[in-house]
């Protein structure tokens, strides 16, 4: 998970940007993960509950959480941790669980204001500052995303080997989920598109009980989440392993578009120009009208997050960005296709983080 040194560095950058005169109390889950590595395992009775992080102007941090959270919270980094007694399984709980942490903050003389709530006086600024800071990923964040990638690559390999006519979309999801968890060595969140695509009528979606048929184009676009961080990459598979020439043409054009986008990936590159490079290859092939969405986006603690690879974007790439490129083409009577890789923007160019096989069969 995240390192003590990485969390301390992020806290200091946050303080440098905010320059607070008094402690700031944060409760947004993404903020606690980013600054303290605090993560509540969603596969636990604590799923849905969180904590509060008090950030003092001198860099000290105080983490509050209740006593029923899973062991994943033991990996958090803070100067001090206050475990709030709420329920020991023997005596009745001390009030409502949702209020336990807030009561503890008040008892500690810290008040009841949560400063990163959007409606608070400093809430919008805190969200903007932390969103900006999250763009440039630290080494420990990159390492965690790479663990997500390794798990997801196992899922993609399973799908390429096992997808066949007669399976349902839900059975494909279950197989991919199982393989990702085995690779990660723990239960993991897997979400995304597990969908047969006839074209623009259905460009993705969650798995259903629909049976796959030979010749279907199946879009496999999913993320694996570990410790709040995630990857996001895609392949499209022709069920039965026999792509026709029109389906093969979609992949050919998409691969050229991805390569054109990669040619623009470097620090300082305008996101609008990356989009233009991807869209330009579609237009050269006479297929620009079949590409209806962004050409990529940032990933990390959210999906999507900045930067956004879209027309008219005012953003530029910075070292430490982790982004996707995801050209897609959706043609009625042929099918829908999307491919996607993840990239780390470096000081001089980029590192492709994903090596899954992009192939129709």
C-alpha cells in the first residue's frame, strides 16, 4: 500500500498549498487515502464507513476511526491514531456509529466542522488543491496502480482464453473477477463494461444474463481497485475467434489511433492535441463519425479524473500523470470496439503500464 514517506510528503505539499492557521479536519475517503493511506476494505463489515484526519499546520496528523474497522486501516500512516470505542460486541454500542467519530472530535476539543465538505468555508479550495496535487503521482502511488494492472492483466488473459459462445456476460464477469482476485491474493473490486456490442446501440455496460453468440464483439473494459487506487484498460474480443474483415478493420483503425495518441504523450503536451491525434486517424480512415467519446482520461483514486483527453481541453500533461488512451469505434451492423492502455507520463515521455494482448481473437 502507500508508504509513510509518501504520505508525509503529500501532507507537506497540501499544507504548502493551503497555509492554514489552524488544524484542518478531513473526512473525504479519497483525501484520507491520499494523505494517510487510510483505506477501509470494502469486503468487510466496516465497508461504507470511514474516518477523520486532523492535519496540523506543523505537519502532524491525527487519525480518528472507530473500533469496528478492518485490519486494512492498520496500514494507515499518521503521527497518532485515536481508535474510538463504539461497539465491542458485548455491551450496547455507544450511540450511532455514523456519529461516533464526530463525538470523539468534539470531546478532543477539535470542534465538529469537517473542513473538506464542499459546503464548508474551505471545502471547495481543499477539494481543488488536492485534485491538483493528485495529478503528479508519487512512487508509492505508481507502485499500487501497477499492482492493480497485474491483477487486471490476469483477468484479461483469462477472458481471451475462455470467452466462447454459450457463456453469459455474467459468467465472463465472474471468471474475470475470480482470476483478478487470485492474482492479487485478496478480494478485489472489479467493475466496468462486460458487454456484447452490436454497435452504437450499446457501447458497454454491466454484465447481464445475455448469452454470447459466435461473431459477437464483446467489449471487456474494466478496472481493478486496490487500496482505493485503480487501473482501467480494455480489449474487444470476437466470440468464436473468427473476426470478419469489417471487424478487423475497426481494430486496425483503433490501433493506428492509439499509436498516434502515444506519439503526443509527453510533459507539456496539450490534452486537446492528444485527442486530435487520436481523432485524426479515425478521420483519415473515414470513420471519425463513429468515435463518440473522449480519447482518454486520468485515473488514480477516481475514475475518471483529471486530465481529460477531450476537444477544447485547457489541460496539459504533467510528469506523474497516469492516463488512459481509449479509441473506440461503433458501427451498426458491424459491432462496437474499444481498446485501451494505461500510461505514466515521465519527465521525458511516457511509460506504458499495461501489456495485455490487444487482439480480436
